[in-house]
């Protein structure tokens, strides 16, 4: 054991992800994480007071990775309808890629996310806030007619849930999925349009 190792929360989270990938969620322990870092498990507990807090931090980190590209789109300038469509398509693509690239880790993260209810709620609320920001921009630009951006954002999030919620992951291999997404997005964008002035 090397207690001279500079241990940071980020290093611990990276090691935890590696341990989860190797052993799976059911078998991975804090001792395994400590062993991977060549430190005592007490050193890990100095940064994360419990196994549950470590697992919650891993779930939060994973959700933040999903969030980063979406936040860039939400904060970008440009026409709101194009940004909203790009934001939604990006969210769908990120989730679908996670499932297809590493289904075992996706299942692991899904389980971790279910355990970290507060983290997941904050993540969802943040996504709805990003949609609301785009909708507000659209109202300012005169391209969207929305009376309550937050309520409309929640409705959009809920209306598209089939394409981004992990509970529907088995449906994402449907050959008609792309067409269904196109139809739904066209309907959403049309419904948000501000009436044209004559």
C-alpha cells in the first residue's frame, strides 16, 4: 500500500468506474477501489464517508457527463427552434450511444441512478431548465409562443420520455425509431411556433 499517493475525489471516482466495469455492481467493494488505487480503504472513506455516498458520486459524475454537451447547446446563440431540435436529438443520441456502446455499464449506471434519487431529480430538473432557457429565447426571438416556459419545458421533457428514459432502452433498436423521432419533433416545433404576423 502506498499512502503517499495523492488521492483526489476524481481519482477515486475513476478507479470506482474501473472496478465497477471489472467486477460489476453487485461484487464491487470499497476495498476493491482502494486496492486499485494502492491505498487503504480508510483513505477512500476520507473522501466519501460511505459506500452509498461513493456510489451516488459515481452516478452524479455519469449524469454530469451526459449533461455537458446539452448545456452547451442550451447556452448557445442562434434560432431557438434549431437549438431545441438539436438539444433533443443530442440527448436522444447520447442515451442511445451509452446503451449500444457498453450495455453492461449502462445497466450499472441505471441501477446507481435509481439509488441516487436526489441526484437524478436534480439532473432532470437541470435538463428541464435547459429546455426552458431555449423556449424563453424563442419567445424573445418571436419564434415560439409559450406562456410558461418552465411548464412547457416539463411537458416537452415528458412527451419525449420514450426516446431518452432508460426504462425504454429496449425500444431504441426499433428500425422505425428515427422516423418516430422526426415526426414527434416536427409536431413539437409546430406546436410551439408563434403565429406569423400578416
